[in-house]
C-alpha cells in the first residue's frame, strides 16, 4: 500500500496572527476558508462515497489546506527522503492538484523524468524545491 503525505491539522478553528503584508480582508477570508475546509474534512468519513471519490475529495481538501497554510506562513508537509517522487506525491508537496502538475510538465515549466513513452512521471526533489520556492 502506498503512503501519501499527511497534513497535521489542528482540531479546532484556526487562530493565528495576521502575517505582515497580508490585507485584513484576505486574512479573514483565508481563515474562514480554512475552517470551512476543516469542517468538510471532518464530515467526509460520514458521507457515502465510493473509495476512489473519497480519496479524490481528501486530496483536494488537503491541497487547499496546504495552499492556505502557505499564504498564512504556517508549516506545510515535506516529502519523505527519497530522490524521486510520483506525480501525486509531488503535487501534494507543492499544494497543487496532480492535473496541474502534469499540465505544467507538458508546458515545460517543471522538468520530470520518464523511462519511455507512456511511462510514469518521476519528479526530482531538487526540481520540486525549485518550483516550491517559485510558488512562495
């Protein structure tokens, strides 16, 4: 069974000071979105869903939380120590969807390695660090 990155989330509503340079209205909107996404994550186990849909919703909500945490200057997950990452792990590390990462790779914005035509994509840790630094 494959492991994926797990975001450590607080149990209650988020209450952090506003980062310098962030507009008050934007800060309030992000806090509201963060708490709303936490509520959706909490109710996800009670919803009747197919397993692949549950996993997709989980991943979407995790990515949204990572993006909000990055804007609020909070900690985000780091990939496990290995030289190459599959597309889904790399996308979770960057806080974007896997489709966005594939699109960026096709456009040449992100470099990846493929063993042959139609083979799986593998992203190097150094490349992910470069892209993450550009996103911050």
